[in-house]
């Protein structure tokens, strides 16, 4: 007996047969790429041999796309095997928005080779090779792959604890895989190979560097083309490219993973931090600063030594071991402990723009998005258990103001629960997770649960921003921590005159200033809002005869805290205007004989064009009307 999901609520008696045939019988096969039997994934070709719940997996669903992409990874590997018979294959999983395969190839390849691989994939897809599941004993599978010279597969199988393993065959290509997969290669139609990279086998720098080829696949051609268009737009918005073009920052070979910010980049960061300080002061935060280097004993006590040591840098001072801080919280805790705290002091909100260092492998470094040194807009809130929910809600509303109202981002939230390497008791974790969940629900915030992805000291809420082309970025986080107050014996004197344990909230909003800067570059494609733009106005004198008047205009603008520069080059006006547009400067003002004679300027706005001649003071009035959160508008 089977209950078909979305069919009838009653149990339906069916004849034996393949999953696909059963779904066809009940007209549930359209769009299906695989299925679940009692929650267990199965291929459409699987024979039904049990009773329970049968559920079709649609190819356009998140689960269905994972299956299509995993099957596309196998098809790509089959194409490589066909074109490079000496290749050896590692792993080829589906990932967010696509798939990849790690391979040891007889020769290096570049992205120029990808069209040839795609062509072979299409040829193999048209042959409609059945993708067939086979179960072997572990020893048989090892012998099979040894005979084929697949050393990476042998290594993987040797670590499997089960006595049997599943393989999938399509034509001459055989892979180690749990499945499920689409029924045959002709089901893989809408795919595109994207890039080539290097990847150490199993992510270990001591192992061989393999060739990793990335691709994507979709259930229909329209979705594929939409995604490719989005990728092209993302390339145009790449913060590394724009950062170089606008002279904002650089990554030098002498400092891999350590960004260098140029004057224009610093102008943006300074305005961002000025806004950050202003909004935190208004929301009852006090700002602190803690040292970059602290004694190793502190990190042992905090738990970072046991749980985070591989990501830390170390040094010695006076022959004593010290660590460069990867997080700001232990230093902030020492400030809390520097005096006796009363319940009247709580909630105590301490904010810090703290520079931290974390060891990241060179292969994952990426512009400003993944660096080894960054500034975290941290805050640590100390409160009574009764204050926890209100403090969490306050952080949520602050995030909403900054993300949505100031920068125009849509965002979603994710509740991450207890990980395997957690500190503390199950009871403490249950209390902490419940507090976060209730705060989310009482504020009617939409969220999803991410099991097992909390910090080692507590559960957390993560904020994922969606940019203007639909990509998501993890920025802010709220982490509820019962562990640090225990480890550092934090106390406050309650109304009863006795010592009590505070609850600690770790919180970031921008996350890393460097990463948020990179996100803003890509969100605005370098055309920053007026209040953030490194140069707000560029004056364009038609010739050097008008430089003195341009300097007079500049002085008046500077007196009104407007960031302005003069293009004094001996170039034609048309080129000066084009260059200002390329630099995405919000306003430019042309200065020639007519403007000097009438004591005016001729401003242009980057999206609206000419604004018409006006006096200098009128131009300043236009600029002062620009939305600027630093002016509380």
C-alpha cells in the first residue's frame, strides 16, 4: 500500500513496478527527476519494494535542481573521460547554483577548453545513456576502481564504514555515488560550464593540486539563460575590477589577503564608520577598543584555543606566547570584568570596530570578500535573562533600519542551532535556542532553521542580504552565549544584593567592514549614493583660464563639507565629462566664460544630466538636499 503525496489522502493500492511507472499511473510524473520513498531518495527507475509514502521530486525544486546538477557533474566527468582517457576523478558534488568536479588531468586546461567539453557533453547527452545504480560489496568496489586506476575513488571507499557501496554507470563511465540521478543522460539538457580553478585534493594543502571545473544546470533553458545573464552582470559589478578602476583599494603581493585602502576607498570607509558610530550612539551603545595581541592564556580560557586555533596567528613577547586576536569578544569581556557591575548597569551594550586576523587558505582568498585581516563591527551586550528577548528584538530592528532603510537591501534570516563541537550543556543550548526562536516569532520575522551550524559557544541568527541582481550575502549575526560568562566568571549584583550571571549577546550588523564595502561596490556597481561617494562633485573648467574661479567654487563647497575635486587637465570638455561618468561621480559642474561672467556653475547629475545654470549657493542647496543619514534626513 502507498500513499501518494499530493494525490489522495487515502491509502492507494498499487501494483509493483518502477517508481516512474507508479507516478505515471497516478499522473504525478510530469517534471519529476527522482522521488522519495518514506523520506529516502530513490531513482525513478527504482523498483518499489515497500509500503509507505511516495513523493515525486520536481526538477525545478531545490531538491530537483541538486539532482540535475549532480547528474550534470557526472556527465561532465564522462566527457572528460572521453577526451582525456588518462584522467583520474576525485569528487563531483552539486553546490549552490551549480556543480563542480575535481580531476587529475594529463595536461593543464584553461577556460578556452570548456566549449570543447560542453560539445562532448551534448553528444553524450543525446545518446541517452541509462544512468544505472549498482550495489557492490566494499571489497568488490575497491578492486573495481583499482583495476581502472581510480586511486581517489579507492581512497574514498576505504574510509566508508558500510559493507556495501553504490555505484552509478552511464556508458563506459562509472562513479562512486549515493544518488539519486536522472534516468538517462538525455535528461541533462540545460547546462553551461563556467570556469576552471585549482583545488587541493580533499582541501588539504599537503595533497596534490587537482583541476576543478565549475558548471551549472537548470530544469529549463529560460532559467539557465537568466542565470548566465546574471553572471555577466556580476562580472561587470566585480568589486575587484571596479575597485581598481575607481582607485579604491588593492591587494599587493607583499600582503596576500591583507587589503590596502587608497584615499578614495578610505573616504568611503570613513563615512561608513561615521554613520556606524552615529547610529550606535543613538541606540544606547558605548564604543570600546581592545588590543590586537593578547596572552595565549586568555584564548585557552575563552575556548578559542581548542575550537579555533587553526585559524589563528601567534607570536612571542618577552619569551611568552601570545595570539593575534581572531575575535573581539575576550577583550571586551576583560573590560566588563574591570569593575563591579550592577543590575542597574544592564543591559550594557559595548560596540567595537575591532581589527581581527584569521588564517584563511590562499585558495579561498577573494578580494575584499575573503581576507585575512578585517574590521568587525562587533558589539557585545550583557543583560539579565529577562532582558534577552527585548535586546534581540532591538538588534533586529537596528538591522532592519540599516539594511533596508539606509542601503535598500532585502534580507532573510537563518537560525543556526547547536554544532557538533559545541561547549556547554544541552539544557543551556535549548534555553538559548528557544530565546532566539521566540524573538523571531514575536516580531513576525520570516526565518529558516540551519541545523548544526551555530557557533561553538551558542546558537545564532544570521542575516542574508539580497543584492540588486539576486545574489545573497551573509553579513549580520546575533549569537546568544551562556558559555563565555561561565568561563570568565562574569557577574552582576542583582536587586537582592547577590551576584548573578549575565547573558552575553555577540552581534555584528555590517559584519566585516571590508566585506560590506565589497558588497556595496557590487550593489551600486561603483555608483555610490551621494553621501558615500568618495568624490561628490568634480569641477570641469573648460580651460586653465577658469582655474581660479574653479578654486573659488571648490573652497565654497569644501566649506560645506562637500568632497570636491577639480579636473585641471588640458583635455576637451567632452572627455572630462566622459571620465567623470566613468568614475561614477554623482555631480559635475562645468565652468566656462559664461559661468564666470554670471557667477554661476552649470551642474550635471550622473543620472539626470544637465540641471541648468545656477548660482554657487543654489548648487550647494541642491547638494544639501541629497539624502544623507549623517544629516538625519
